[in-house]
């Protein structure tokens, strides 16, 4: 009875859990304890951290496991995740979703982007894993309970970044664009397609052979262990990493309010005393936890984990994309190749228009942080993130001259072979 004992304790501890449970009861599925015929999912005493292992109810899966690949892009904001997402979004046999966990977060933890409260975090992760399971099973109705306002008649115009998912802008969901179009503008999709019919989205998902989901709201790989080990899924994780100095520079430009103090540092040359350094340390800690786990090759990740450095992808998109598809055991389709060809030599002028877009000169962009951060800031980042920089092969710069001398590369040649 360990499962239910834990459930009671956790529910009592975490006030948000009550909200979460309330949401769960809206989904008209019967409550069942531990109906999955796998003892691992019943929490045999170890790994108590995992909400999933409480053997809570979850949707029953009917699909044929051998058929689908469930691709999960584990990333963080401003790490090039839109770019890598496109490598799947463009594939005509992939149903791609752009950050569905946004809705979980805004429902469960409004306002707090990175709650440090352990109970909050646990509930958020548990809910996230549940949602991912359902989405990989094409159960898009499950997502509705997190969308505000709640969809009526399975129709909504509030799905976050709907236009970033080609499958949701083309037949059978919407007739405005053809699946062969490689550059559908997000805004055009919203304008030309009627409100999203979730039933049609479900059909679209079922028609395609694979499902790919990009997430930036799960800190690290260990948080996904329960999904990786779930026998009903065929999960393949692609962990996207990027030089933390590049992430910082990009966030300072993009999230102007949240990273205001960093801008002040850059402009005044003095580090503000009240700078929130967790905005940087969290990135490095999460990368370090994930990458250390992944590269130590634990049995549970065998065949299911690949690290991709954004800089490698940006420098040599076609080659890297081929490696990724090889790891997945999938064939790359011509739409993907065409997308790479039309989008990786764009001008910087374009990238200015697309703040979150992917149309840009990818290689130049990957190292532009060197011109945007002051040496002080770089030096500070290098101190805080030393270990992960080393592990990922990002060289430290030792002086302001080295920083600005772009003929000195800071990205070492390093091959991260997938763990097969
Ligand atoms: C699963 O799908 C494969 C390929 O489509 C098919 O050959 C196989 O018969 C299916 N298995 C079951 C149990 O439906
Ligand atoms: C939902 O569908 C029902 C039955 O078709 C209809 O009566 C109702 O007006 C619809 N609601 C909305 C908000 O479209
Ligand atoms: C959504 O699509 C389904 C399947 O085609 C259809 O039956 C349903 O009426 C549509 N819903 C709305 C609100 O148009
Ligand atoms: C930049 O680095 C290159 C390669 O080490 C070096 O040859 C060159 O002199 C440096 N340029 C400046 C301006 O320091």
C-alpha cells in the first residue's frame, strides 16, 4: 500500500496538488490504482521523488508501440530550441508541439517561472509528465484542462504558439497551408486558420508516424526518468545545450524586464548588488546535472539519449541533423532538407523581425554573445559555470582581447556520440 500512503502524504503537503487533482477529476477518465502491468511504475521504495510513481490514474494507451517514435527535445529558453524544433516540425510524418507545458505552468504556478518551492516543483513535474504521456498518445483533450479559458466543444484559440506547429496549420486541421510549405509564418497561421479544433488535431497526430515535443520547463533529465522507463512509450531524448554565455546574452536581449539588472551591468560596467544570479546558475546546474547523468551512461538511458550542442548544429546544420535522425532511426524527409537550405543562410535583418523565430544566420548568431557581453560578465559566467563549460568543450576566454577576437574559436571540436 506504499503507493497510496505516499499519495496521501504528498497531497496533504502540497497545497497546489489539490488544484491539480481538481483538474484531473475533470477529465472523465475512471480512477484506477496501478493498472500498469509494470512493477517499476509502482514505486518499490526507491525514487520517492517521482510523482508518477504514486500510481495515480493515467490514461490507458492503446497504440502500437513498435509504430511510433516519441521524440522529446529537452531544452532551455534561448538555447536554440526553436531551431532544433523545426528539424522535426518540418518533417511530414511528425506531429510537433511547441512547449505544451506552458499551459501546465500558467495553471499550476501562475507568475512564478521558476518556483524554488520543492512541493510546487514536484507537482509541476508530475503534471508535466502526465501531460507528456497523454500527448504522445495523441490525447490532446487532456491538454484542454490546462487551457484558459477552457475550450468549448473541443475548440480553442488559446493554444500557446499554435502557429509554431505546422501540423496545426495544415490539413486536416486547417486548409490554409499545404504540408509542403516550408515557411509558414506563425501569425499567418493564426490569421488564416479558424480556431483550433482539438478533435482534428488529434486526428492529425494519429495520422502521423511520430510525435515530437519541445519543452523548456523541465529542468533536467532525471526529472524525466519515469517517462523514459515507461514501457508504453518509445521515448528518445535529445538534450539541447548551448554555451551559457550565449544563453545569457540572448536572454538579456529577449527578456528585457526580467534581465534588466544584467543590462544595467553591461551599460554601467558595474555589477548590481541585487543581481539575481540564479538566472545564470540554474542554467549551468541543470545542464551539469543532465549532462553528467547522460554521459555516465546509466542503463535506463541506453538508446534514449543524445546531447546536441547548438553551436555544432548552427555551424553544420545538415550534417548534425543527419546524425540526429540516425540516432532516432528515422529517415530525414525532403521538407527538412529544404527548410535547412532556406533558413540557415538568412540575414541578420530577418532575425530582428523574428524574436523567437528561427530564420537567421545560425552560425554567426551562435557566437554573437562575444560582441554583446562585457568581459566582466563573461569572466563572471566562466567562474560560476566553470565545470559545465569544461564538460561541454566551451573554452574560457582569458582577456577582453580574446573575447572580441573572433578568429579565436571558443567552441572546441568535441563529438558527443549518442548512447546507443
Ligand atoms: C504494429 O505496427 C506494425 C507496423 O505498422 C505492424 O506490422 C504490426 O502488426 C502492428 N502490431 C500490432 C500488435 O498491431
Ligand atoms: C457547442 O456545441 C453545441 C452543440 O453542437 C452548440 O449548441 C453550442 O452552441 C456550441 N457552443 C459553442 C460555444 O460554440
Ligand atoms: C471539429 O472537428 C470534428 C471532426 O471533423 C467535427 O465533428 C466537429 O464538429 C468540429 N467541431 C467544431 C466545433 O467545429
Ligand atoms: C586574433 O587571434 C589570432 C589567432 O590567434 C591572432 O593571430 C591575431 O593576431 C589576433 N588578433 C588580434 C587583433 O589580437
